C-alpha cells in the first residue's frame, strides 16, 4: 500500500508531462505558413462589398439572367449602388465551386450576359477565379474599384 501511495504523484507528473509535450509540439505548428484562404460564399462577398461602401439589395439566388440551367446553379443576382454609383445597377454574380469549373463555364457567362446586356460598349465584367460578375454599365470608377477589390479579396486562392 505504501508503494502505491508513492506512485500516485509520479503518475500525475507523467500525465502532466505528456500534456505539456503535446502542447509544445502543437505550438511548433503555429510557426508554419497558414493554409491559403479558400473562396468565400455570397455572405462573405457581399460583406466585402458593404465594407467598401457598396449597398447590396434585392438578392435572388439562381438568377443567371438567361435560360442556362447550368449557370443558374451558380448564379446570384442583386442590385448594388454606392460611392460614385448613385443609381442601383443589376449585377449577376456567378460563384463556381472550383477553378476547373470556372474555366469550364466562363465562356457560358458571356453568352448568357449577351441576352440581358443592352449596350455592349458599357458591358462590365469582373473576374476573380472562381467568381465572375457581369452587369450593364457604365459604372462609376470608385464603385468598380470597390467591387473588384472585394471580389478579389474573397476569391482567396481562386478555388
């Protein structure tokens, strides 16, 4: 009985030593390069726009702007204004799940946009793989820059 009473503090010390070893080894991971950020969802993208002074309203999921069912799965339409764009503009955002999907369907976005863009001279298209934004322009320069910056930031590693 006396021997087991002396072993109890030793067991506690060994257990504590194991916990400390695990924590110290885990701290070594903190010095490594963090993983590349992945692309955001619509909430992240719209939040990046709002943070830059852009108002987002009338959000409709599945609205590609054309009858392309494949694009409709990736599309979200909304109205946006702010900065030097006082009049809200209709915007179509296509969120592709990966860079490969973006590359495969990118040309379809332009074909789809041709059905709702009325003036090709002021057509706006902003790419940040795996995202594409298209709209009828013209847009204000500050508004365009804010949309581009927000979209690029939220694209992360591009999928």
